[in-house]
C-alpha cells in the first residue's frame, strides 16, 4: 500500500504559518515513506473560495519546495458526493432535518440552561412522512444530518495523541449538507479520502472531534479509514495562541528576508523532541521524520529563532543558489567574502556597494591620517596578486609599530567607510588596488 497523504486547504484566504506547517508535515511524511503527497483544494464553498487564493496556495507550496504529486479539486467532484450521499440517504445514515437556525439555537439554550450538553435531540428522526410533507409544503427545505451509530464506540490510535475514544451518544449528528444543497467540509472530505486512497490524514488537533464523526462515515461508506495524526497547534513566542500567527504567511516571511529553507527547518522540528537545526537540505529533516517524536503540548513559533536560523542558513547557501538575487556584477568571490556577514541575502547589496564604492570618508584624528598616508604608500608597493591584506598590514606593523585595533581599524574605516564588516582579507582583493589606493589617499 503506497503511503498517500494530502494537504487540504480551503482557498478562502492565504495560508498562514500553521497551515504551512501542516502542509510541510504531510509532505515530509510522504517523502519519508516513499509515498505520495496530494494537494486537495477544498473549494466546496463556492461563495468564499477564490481562484487567486488557489494560485497563492500553489505558489506558497512551490516557494517552500513542496511539490505535490497530484492536485484534486472538490468543486470538480460534486457528482461523486451526490452519488455517495444518495447511498447514505437510502441506507438511513443521512436524514433530513427541518429546524431553523433559531429553533436549533433555542434548543441549545434550553439544554445549556439545564446544565446539559447541547447535543442535538434527533427530533427530525422522529418526524412522520406527513410532518415532513407539511414542512416541505411550507417551503422549508431540509438540511441533512449524518446519523451517528450510538452503539458503535469510536476509537483510534492517533499517531500523535495516542489512543482516542469518543462516545457517539455525547455528540450531535453532524450536519453534512445545508438546506441550499451546498456541502459542509466533513462528508466530501471522507469521500475524497476514500477515492484518493489516502492512507494518512495529518492535520491540526482542532479536527479531532471531526475525526470522531468521520470515522463512522468511512464505515458507513463501507471503507476502512486512514490513520490519523492530529498535531498540537502553534503558539506565538509569548506562549499564547496569537492572532498574529494567523496573519503570517509566505509574503511576510519573504519580505523579511527569510529563506524557505529556514522556515522549513524550523517548522519541521518545533513541537518535536528533535532539536531545531539549520539544514539546507530537506532530506536531512525528512530522514528522521516520525510522528512519535511530536509532543502534545503546543509548538512554540518564535520569529527571533527563525531569524537566527535564517542567518545560519544564509551562511551555507552557495553562489549559484542565490545569484539571481544578488546585485549586478557581484562575483562568486564577492559572495563568499560577504556571506558570513549577512542575516538576509538582500543585505549583500549593501556590502557589494562597499566593494564598488564610493564609500563615505571616515572621520580621523591627525595621527591616523598620517598613518593612512603611510598606508597609501605601502599599498602601492605591496604584491596584490596574493594576499594583499596580510602584505599591507605586515608592512605597516613593521614600519609603524602599531598593532591590534590601532593597526587595523583606521584601515578598515578608510577602505570601507565602516568600523565593522566582512573579513578584510577577503574584501580587499575585491576592492582591488586602484580603489584601495584612492580610498587611502583620500583620507591620508
Ligand atoms: N479544508 C479543511 C481545513 O482546511 C481540511 C481539513 C483536513 O485536512 O481534513 O481545515
């Protein structure tokens, strides 16, 4: 049996970081098991689904490097849902109910007022044919509920949460179809999971009670059910479920200079017993992927940790991987020299500007000016083909007796206009003899 997982977003908005994590884990699990990863667009809600969101979902997955092995759309499968629905209606597992939203709300309030759980009372199951006909004659269209089997216990071994048990008597028969004929998510999802031979459903723990009812739907459709992994949700660094997380998507991270590899490395590991590590190659993350390593406590998503991880990822990226995003003319040697100083790739432009110039003239004491005058002369005399920085500082050390900061800092200031920056030994050959002489002479 081929492991088959699916990521099933509703295209009613852009994906947020919690969705991205779910997508990633589905993909990793499929890849770790030589299986398939499907993208299923849950667009049964015609009014709220938008094509631009479908496009952004695809683009976001592509940015993360999660390539689906296939894409399905619920909106192209309505005939199929209709057929399977008709089977359940014929079998008495789905029944029409005529209560209005207000009537249902009143029932809820009465039960809650008596201190009872607000479970639907199944009044609609008790209607006679004549009563139903009377409702229809009134112009009331029914919505449809799935009749839970109260005698069949609901249990499963969740890959993250362990053994789960629900008593169907404590649950309302879920509405699967609205009075206008539109579908709620629960039933089409089960039909799809059966037809697409889904072996593992990986999703957030907010779906646990849905799973309880869906397990009976798999059964009612005569199918075995997939395995389930319900992951603890993400919380912000402050330890609370934050609104902010719900608004953080790929655009935000890209704009902040976060590399997809950094986001993948973080989302792969938070909430698990494995350390967060700056792996550029997802194969290293996939190799150890195991739901048994996921905890039940919420996973903490910390943007500071992400930024730090990003820095460590940027330091590993090769020139070819980033060339298209570097300033014109920047060379592989330039990238290698500047890379250790970057937290984001976009900062490379700033340092490349320091190489190409012009740089700001630094404020200097008279003594340092005199020193830089000497430096300009020394720079004209050294061999630039090898290691000009060590040649220059070696000559100046000998000639002036300066050492440490007094030796290096005025040179760095004159040559780059800044007090900090990439290793001068790597930078000076890029600045080159002509520009270096001009910059030293300008101060000295
Ligand atoms: N469309 C559902 C959601 O976004 C899918 C849940 C599932 O994975 O079954 O919550």
